[in-house]
C-alpha cells in the first residue's frame, strides 16, 4: 500500500480555499491534510463541521490541533515559526491565501504582509524541510489583476487588447496595491530554488453560493468598465484546478511556469451582461438598479484568455459554464430570497419597488463612499478621475439615468508581442538580448557563482558565436531597465512570466515607462494617449484608507439618528 501524502493548505477559509478543502476530503484516502488558520478568522466557521467530524478540538485556537487525517495550525502567516510548523513533513503546499480587494485598497500594508511577506515565509519553510526545494511541490495562486486593464476597444477605436496570455507585461492598474503585492509574491515564487512550483493566475472567482455573491457589496464593483470582457471561473472549478495539480508531480513540463485559470469559452461574458444576468436571476432589471455614470471607463482588470485551454489540458477543471453557475446560485438562495425573487418575477409592483430600493441603496454608495468613481468626480479627485476615466470631459460624456442597453459583440483584438521567438527549441543569448531590448533595457549576463556577472556588452557576447550560445531558462541573470535600475531575475521570470523592473512598476509613471519600453507600451497605450506623460501622485492610493470603516461608521450614525427621531417621548 502506497504512503499517504501530506498536503498543507494556506487560505482554507476563503471562497476558493474552502472548495479546495472539500475536494481534498473527497480524496481523503490518499492525503493527510494540514490547514493553516488565523485564530480570529470568522470565515473559518464554515470549516467547523468538517474539523469536528475529524476529531479536531476547536476549543483552544492556539498552537496545533490534531484530528484523524486533519490537523490545524493556528497562527499568522507573517510568523515564520508558525509557518514552519504547518509545513513540517509536507509533500505538497497549496497556497490560496490572499488579502484581496477591496480590503487591500483600504489596508494595503496588510495586503503586502499577506500577499508578499507571508509567501516568502512559506517558501523559506519549504526550503528548510529535508530536501525541501527538490521534494516539496508548491502550488501558488496568482491573479488576473497582475496584468491590469485590457480594454474591449483600443484608444481611438483601435482593436482591443482584451484577450491575454501568460507572458504579457505586468501592468497593475493605477493605485491597485493588491495587484502590486501579488506581482511581488509571485516573483518570489518564480525566483525561488524550488524545483516544483506552479503559479495559477486566477481570474475573477465566481462564488457558487448566493449568500457569498450578495456579500460582495462594495463600490469596487463600480471600478469595472461595463464593456469589460471577463472569462471568470467558479470557486468549485478553481478549487478542482488547485487539487488536480497533485496528479502531476512527475510531469516535468508542467512545473516552474505560470498558467491562466479561466473557465473557458462557456464562462466568457461582459461586465454589463454579467450584471444583467445576476440581477435578472432575482427578477430585477439591472437597468433600473444602477446608473451608467457610476462605473469607471478604464483602469481595472479581467480579460479573455487565449491560453486557458493549455491549463485545461493539464488540470481538467472546466466543468461549469454560465448556465450551471446561475443554477448553483438559484439553488443556494435563502428561502426569503427565493420568495422575493418569485414575487419580483410575477408581481410588477413588487419588482418596481425592489428596483427602487436597490437603486437607492447603490446610489448612496456611489455618491458617498470614498472608493467610488462617482464620488471621485463629485469631490474633484483629479488623480482618480484621470486614472479611471481619462479626465473630467470623458466622465461627463457618459449617459446619465439608468444603465444603457448595449450590444455585447466581441470586436477585433491584438495579440501582444513578447519580444523573442517563443517557438524556438532553446533560448539563445540573442533571444534574451532581444527580449531585454524590447523591454527598454539590457541583459547583462548570467551570474557566475558568487562572482561578478558576465556582461555581454563587455565580453563580446554580441558577436555571432555569443549570440547563438544558449541560456538556461532558470539561469540567474542580471538585467538593467531603461531607467538604469539593475536587478536579478531568471530568464523564465522575465520572458515567460512577464515580470520586469519592480522599482519602475511601483512609481505609477506608466506614460514615461511606455516611451522607453515597447513591451509595456502595448498594454499602456491601449487606453492612454502617448502624449500623456504626467505621472500619478505616488501617495494617491492613501485617499481610500479605511474607507470601509468610515462608511460603516456613517451608516451606524444614520441608524442611530433615525432611532432617535422615531423613539417615543420619555
């Protein structure tokens, strides 16, 4: 009888992480499981039936709690000692842990701690295990947010860039600290000494539980342009993709790469059509629930994937389509919601009243919340209006009064050039040098042990012989960007991953970067005028700090005021 392998899972209480747990427990005869949980995480409540059923003592949420085939390590992933305890003895480490938007907008320091620092702790703990870098397999979750806005139509009516693939440039939307921190965390993984790692760049993960979907009440929904193309993936399909990696330990071609995880053609839609379907499921006409000028025009993320079929060939996870997702949502509606939905579908006055109530609630959010594009226009937040609309004039051209009815036909699109011969059997020095030049910089050569790097421009590597010599995909190298920053990165990280200079990435100066980086300019100039070279203020993200807390406090104040005015006299 073969030995049961041990899987450690970070982020088990999240939407996708919970699905990973359920899928692993279906394979309980093959895997023992360690869950790393934050003691105060209220979302961990959904795991309690499983944990109690496995004999895990939940009374003391400290240290280590062990059960039958399942154990829990309680702690914070920024604590390396706790992470070591969770990783001890693992054959597999799956990481669905993330601090996502909109919370990442409001508290970016936590986003960096979870999405970057904690990833470093997990990698360090793996490497400290016996033969850990060679033996332990690590599955990471990246994000579609890393490659930023991909408009359906380019600037001036040019073809759109809404179909992407792995290797496209890192292009986080302006002030998206979540995307920046996810880029940094993935880069740690790609640069690690692990021999078996993979990064699954998740698209928008659609909950299949209606209550989870309704819990996404935040003005970040208004950041998304209504013509955004989105190839989403359901939480249960995303969880299956994670767990099916466990079948590929010995497939050498699979490892040390990033993959886009979308639901395939059956999960493709537009933001406008998605909203129409989601509210139509509840018997409402979304055109009467929201206004067109609440939504941004650019500076978001999501796209169709040209390469999700590659991921599907490996992981066989694409079971859902838009129809099955809608059926799952309808099946999980609470009884009261099902009754209201029936009334909205069959009793016109109830539908009209419900639409008016929903519109009023969203209007208060759109006009008053500090993370709302409409509020940025009303308060003359110049940097945000420029980032999300291209200026006040563009905003003022948006129709007012309800959502418009628009045709959702996909138009032409352009495929990004990655700057080297992607179909070449091996990577030559000429390929690497050409790719670096396309990124506005230089490849300075490989790192030879502890000594100085070989510098092609100095050693004569630009001649024909040097140009034809091969370079290993995972051979440590030194690069210089167009701004003069030198950094180390593997050729795989740069060419296959789309990463480049982190110093430039964090400066919110895309216009200037695009003048010197043709690779990056493909993404930036899709929705920015080449003549717009004004940087965005470096501290611009701070204006939404703790905006959710402020909004809740204002709501509490309003409720207290209403109670005071309606209370009977003493």
